[in-house]
C-alpha cells in the first residue's frame, strides 16, 4: 500500500473526469459536483465539502487553476499552488475526485461532467449562478450548502497578517 492509496483521484484532463463520471452513471451512482479555489483550507471548507458529498454517491471537485485564481482573487493569490491544493483536498474522505479548470466559472466543465447535483454555498442564490442554465439543461439539480459565517480564506489570511504584524 502507498500513501496515494488514501487519496481521491486528481484527473489530468476533463476527458478523464468525464469518463469517470460516465462509469459511475453506468453503475447507477449519483454524482455531485462543486467547485472553488480552496486556497487555505479551513473548517468552513471541510464542512462544505462533507455536506456536498452527502448529496450523492461520489463528489467531484472542480478546482480553479492558479491562473484562474489570480484572475478571480488578485495577483497575490493563490497562497497554495494548484498541485498542493489538489493533494490536500484529495486526502479528504468527502472528495472522491478533483479536476482542474482554468475559467472563472465552471460552465464548460459542468457541460462535460453533467453531474446529477451541483452544490454551491448558500452565500449565493440559485438564480444568480451563471452555471445554473448548464446544470438544469442536463437534468441536474442545484443544492445550496449551509454557509459557516466567519470561515473564509480571506478572514484566515487577515488573522495571520494581523498576528505576525503585531509581533514584528
């Protein structure tokens, strides 16, 4: 047995992820999809991903690539590079598979993966999601996961900066 045996899959391509999803579908499994940056992992992320996984038989996570993160969050992000974020996230029991994507939003990826359930944080409203049309067009549903207030990467980074700046 090797350390990798304890981790979910990290797909090198969308084609691999779509094939994996199709194999699950052929076996009658309900596939859940969610996406995000997941830069500095915290309790809010862990709770969110566990809740998402409970919505079906397998969870595939669309993980923003580093270039995508910079376009969304600014030049100083991500703190943790894609490969390391993927490695940490794939070790969570709730995450069955990960696939990277370079766009700001996951419509193209969702069009290929065609999940049964697409999970987003309850910070959003379903009718505001740009990916809503794609999910519904493939017969999927959208579920909004409970949001843990005060648990964000931005808040975590701010606390780190404040504590280390105070001691300098």
